[in-house]
């Protein structure tokens, strides 16, 4: 007896220690699983953003190359008009007249004073009088234009005495701009003309990168901020006169308010990495843990993610609390609970991965680069091709080397030419116009802009315009898929509760129409899940959903409301006798013995029905009364159906 007592005293602490060890291992395993899954999702999302930004960079390079030709041509024309004028006598109003004549945003005159280069005159009054000697490589480029007549810096694009700088911010103006500069012969002046993102990039940018970043941050529970930092601008920020506007000159896309002393060190270290590689900084703020990921995008751009650890901390708290509560129960109950919790967590992660997969698919469908660029002239009331390029030009049967001077009607249908003429007819000289056009099973957004617009309604050979084709086929398919998912059940593909509710409300809007709303519950379905498992149960639900759809004609609607519950909107039924025949067909189709795996199951169908106008005039009332009728069936004679009556409303 004494030995037994000693044994009891020894075994109880051992069992307690074993439970504590198992609890610790369980908590650690679940935490690691959550952390690993979230890190994987962050990496996946980072790849999506990096891909999208690289696509935007490609667009900018293409458009900047195209705008170089436009800006150079415009600059030559303006210089030619100024050759007989005294530039010192020009006013801002004189310069502003060129904004109406050419597709540019602004114009300025830079003057060499010897020890400095200043903005002597500009269409933007806030720029007049500004010094440029602290503008870094921009000042070096200006000085080279004055001193040697060309720019030798490895920045922007240079051609003789003409130079275009990298896409950048403007002083006290919103957005980004493309700036060009040309040395005015025999005078101490540079002609500066520039164009903003809206004019330069709108033709190709159907989805703004900042909007993408904002949407990702809003939908995520762990991303605080996303930004792309120009490290050159960051390192030279203290040379700027207005340091309070630091982020205006360092942030290219997104928002970044989490500035810290470590940023300079990590930004410059990230530049030494290979493209797409990252380094991470962990830190705490206001008792909350955060991290920053610095990813190299180019030789001067870093992508920053600011991530919070709230979801991980919250998950850690719930896991710990759950396991501690489990210690109060016997090990078997703890084991059952842990399995349930793991399954629930796995379902959450699966749903989240599916959401991110859809988001990635959507972003990859957005085509930023124009598929075709057509440059056309109007000659003798004919559309003559001046230039054609783009990745889809072969689809149109156009060869850029052979197509110049050909009629557009030789390559595109008459209805397309009609659309072009229709939009040109109401476009002003400064307007653009858009329309969608389907060609060889692809959908293209077309944008028309004048290059040289007619001064009168009479067209001449100098009348020239551009048509930009952008392939939006995948975007439209993605939108259709998203709409389908919003209104249909993911398992059975039947309309869901939301679709059913809107359909009933539409039927109610026709007050002269009488319809019936039926609520269906499957008899014996719970036993299928308990004995054969939920996977087999899901297969049975899909089979029954298909039978319900096949048994109903087109004017009726069947929807899955959840679990093993379905609803039917019986529309345009001649009489209750006709409805009884339809219901009997449904029962004959559904109520039978099903062989599932190694088991046989008898499945039946119980139904409660309410009638519009008679039982209610709104969706909630009709559904409630159909449910009451179904309740009467389930607790009296399963496998039958009943119409609602007032005696049921107890």
C-alpha cells in the first residue's frame, strides 16, 4: 500500500510534466506553421508587386522614348518661332500661348548668369527666379549644354544640344513629369518644355500603381505601407532647399511615413544586393512589433514593405489561451480540440491563399503596355497609315516596314473605320476619345489623340492623329469571373444567397406576378457527413445540386443557401396543381438511395413553401414563412412539403 502511494505521487508529476511539454511543443508548432504560411504569403505578394512595378518601368521607358521624339520636334518648332524675338522681353503670358498650341504641360527659359543658372521665365509662376546650382546632376547637365553644347552624363537621353532628364517631380507641382532642355543658339538661354504623367502616360496606364499599392494595403491585415524609394534622391536630400518636402523627392510610388535613422544604412546596403533580393529590419514602436523589407528593384530604386506583427501576435495569444484551457481537461479532449483547431486554421489559410491567387491572377491580366500604336493621316477623306508598331501589330496583319502610306481600310473592317470617323467628328483639338473594339476574339481599348489637329473642319494632309490599342481581354474575363464568384456558391456553382435575394426582390417589383418561394432541407444528410466524411458529403451536395438544376425549367431558380439547405423561386406557375407536379418531379429526382463509398444512404427532401402577395410582400417575410413551413414538415412528416398558413405562426 505504501509502495502504491509512492507510485501515485511519482506518476502524477510525470503526467503533468508530459502535458506541459506536449502543450509547449503544440504551441511552438502552431506558431511556426502560422509564421511560415504568412511569410510565404508576403513573399508571394512581394513578387506580384515587383512584377507590376517592372511592367510600369517598361511602360515608362517606352513612353519616354516615344515622348523624346515628340518633345524634340516640339522644341524645334518653338525655337524656330522664337528666333527673331528678344527672349528677355518675353512674358509668362507669351510663353503660355504655346501650351494651347502644343500637347505640353509647361514651358520655361533657363538663363546662364555665369556663376549660376536660374529660371528667368516660366508658365509656372512659382518657378520664376529659382536657382539650380543645388540640383545635383541636373545642374551638371545644364552647365554642359551651355559649355560644350551636349550632355555627357549617364542620365536621361541626350542628342546634340537637346537633353531629356529622367522622369521626376516638379517644383511645387503634383505628379511626375518628363523635362526636356535645348540650348538656344547664340544666346545664354535653355528652352525647357515638359509634359506631365497624365498627358504622357494616360494612354497606356489603365491601372495606377499608387492605386494598386493602396488597395493591397487596405485589404491586408499585416501590411502597413508600401513605397518605392529613389535612393539617389534620398542620399542627396539635404541639398534641397525645402527639406520638409523630403518624401516628395524620394518616394516614386506609394506612401512611406515610417522614416527612421536606420533607413539610409539599409537602403544603401540593399543597393549592393542582386535584383529582387531583400534585407529585413525588425523594430518596435509603441509596444508593437514591426519589420521592414528592403527589396532591390534597380540600380537606384528600393521597394519597401512596412509589416506589422499584429496577426501573428493575436494568433499566438489565441493558441496559448486555447492550450492552457485544454490543460484543465483530460488529454483526449485536448487532442480532439487541437485537431479541430488545426483544421480550422488550415481552412483559414486555404481561403487566404485562394484570395491571393485570385488577386495575383487579376494583376497579371492588367496590360499596361499598348498593344498597337497607329499613326494616321487624313488624305482625300481616306485614313492613310503613317506608322504602326506594337506587339499585336501582326494580329492586324500589319508590317511596320511595309505599311507606311497604305490605306487603313486594307487592313481593318469598315465598321472599325466608321468608329474612327465618328469619334474624330466630335473631338476638339485638345480632346482625346476612347472606345472598345473586338478584333479576332480579343478586346481592345482604343484611344484617339490628335498630333496635328485641323484648324478648321476641312481636313488636310497635315491632319495627323494617334490611335493606341490596349488589349484588355484578360481584364474583362477576370471581371466576369469575379462577378460570377460574388453571386455563386463555390462548391455547387449554383446561385448563392445573395443572388437568390436579389432575384426575389426583382420578382416582387412586378406586383401583378405571383410566385412561390420554397425552402428545401435534405433528410438524412447529416449521417453522410458523420459516417462517410465531409468530402463525400460535398460530392453528394454537388450531385443533388445538378439534379435540382436539371429538373427545373428556365424560368425557375434554385440556389444553395448554405450547408444542405437549398431554396427555389418558382416563377410563372399557372396554378398550385402545376406547382405540385413540379415538386413531385423534384422529389422523384432527389429522394432515393445513394451508394457513397462503402455505405448506402437514404436521402429525402423536405420542403416549406410561401406564396407572394398572400404570405408577404418582402424577401425576409417570404423566406421566414417558408422556413416556418419547413419546420412543420421536419417535425411531423419528413420527406413531404407544406404551404405556409397562419396557424403555423406560433
